[in-house]
C-alpha cells in the first residue's frame, strides 16, 4: 500500500504546524520518500529526538511489513 507525498506532509504538518516541510518521492513508487522538516521545536534536541518526533507524527504508517510507507530518508533541524 503506497502513500502520496501530500498524505505524508499532512501527518507531519498536524504535529508540526509551523514547520517547513519538503517531501521528495525518491523512486516514483509511492514507497520511498525523503523528507526535510525544519521546525523551531527541534531547537535544543539532538537528531535522534527530532527524528523520533517526526516518526511519531506518522502514526504507525512505517510500522512492520504491512506499513503504508516503506522508506523515509529523514532530515530534521531547527531553523538557522
């Protein structure tokens, strides 16, 4: 089951309403994406904490072999 880029962005946007979010479809198959999320709430957090917060926003869409999203290369940071 594939996901659309706008569906991924909507899930992330719900958790980070003021973030700059860029979703890139890496393979054109709806299963391999890259996401860059820039949000002030990441300031003071290490990258693991930032990425855990984003993965939590995906509400299990990447969980297990039946997950709707197979791969998400994630870049997170606070605004400069």
